[in-house]
C-alpha cells in the first residue's frame, strides 16, 4: 500500500511516493536547516520536515528548473544530495531524472535489449521514441496496435515459391491456350509458347534455389546483362542476342512477374516490372517513351491489346 503526498514548489509540482510502513523520523535538532551541500559550482539544499509534512526535502536546480526530492531520514537525504551535486558538476544528465523517470528509463532499456535478443536488431532509445512520436502524430488518436492490425489486414501474405517451380506453374497456364477449339483460333501459337518456355527456363536456371519473393533489381540486371555476353566460340564475337530479342526476354520476364503478384508469390510494391522500363531510360530514352516501348514489346510478343484475332488473349 502506498501513500501519495502532493508537493508543490515555486517552479514545478511533484508527487512524493513512499511506502506507508517507511515512517519518517523527526527532524534532527543538532543540525541547522537548511543545509547546503556543495561540490565545485553545484549545490543542493536540504530542508527539514515542517508542519504536517514529515519528510526531508532536497532542492536542486537542473537545466534552469528547480526540483525537489523527498527522503524519510536526514542521512538518506544527505547521501543523495552529495551524489546529485557530484553528478551535476561532472555534466551528467542523470541528476535531472526523478525516481520514476529513472525507473522508466531502465525498464525501456530492458525492453530494447529483449527486442535485440528476439530479432537481432539494435534500436536506440532515442530512435525508438522518435519513430513512435512521428507515427503517433499521423494516427490522429488511433493506437499503434490498431494501425498495425489494420495494415496487416490489407496486405496479402507472400508465399515463398522457388523460381523454377513458379516458372513451371506459369507455363502450365499456356497449355490450354495453345489448343485449337472447333471453329476457333488458339489464343497462343505453339511457337510462341515454346519460345517463352526457353526464355523463362533460362531465367530460372540463372537463379537456382532462389524464391520469387527474393528477386531484386540486381537479379534483373544480372540476367539482362548476361544476355548480351559474347559467345567465346563465336567467330565475330557478336552478342548472343539482338536488341529485339533482348526486348522479348524483358517482356516475358515482366509477364511472369505480374502473374507472380496475382499468385501472392511477389509483393505488389516490388517495382521490378518498372525496372524493365528503366533499362530503356539508361539508354537515353524518355520516361514516357520507355513505358511505351516496354508495353509495346509485351503486346507484340503476346499479341496483346484490344484487337481480337490470332495470338491475342489474356493469361491467368
């Protein structure tokens, strides 16, 4: 059980919390109060119990603010005052913390240490508090837990799928579309389906034991860059693929990535498909023209677009 005594000073209002069984002693009549404790340029004053308030008070000035600490007996007050003035003189900021603030600070460090042991991530107390304050300011009164649960409810759960397995599954969707129904044309030509299989098999073999969700821009750069590596056995040393064939590879990979998003094998925010457009921009093509060329390549390879006819269809 605790007894709480409100204490008001000329500058701030504090709460003195003591256990009820810790009974304060009467003032020591051998000491002349207030007692001034000095260390270099720092000082603190100890006041005797007065009236109905039967606790010793230690008054200090920290960062221009007057603070008051309370103690049940004079010896504890004197020991604390000596320690505080030494801390202030040495430039320590610990003296500006109340007992409750010190306890909260230690508890916060324990939570951060537990977080590090669980996740392996180190977060400083300042960065943690700063990030929380910035996030809380944008939540307009909503709790952090409420915001996180709401966010996770709108995000699809990404499933890890090996690239080779995903390519096989993707290509299986082409099989029904190459079949010719009675009186109708096939959605995809058998030759196009065969070429797309060669292209994606090469893409999958470039990154063995890699999940689709692990793909990055560096992977795409490595694959596309490798397409232009000259054959060591070629007579003239020309690149393996022409610019046109390279565009076909880019279009095929882009289709695969868009399909992977719908299957929850790849996050919607990955922006890998847009990286294909950036390949054009690096060669001096404008952003608008880059997007136009990328989609033109996709439509040309797949027969896409709004026109109907042979080779034009939508894959699942």
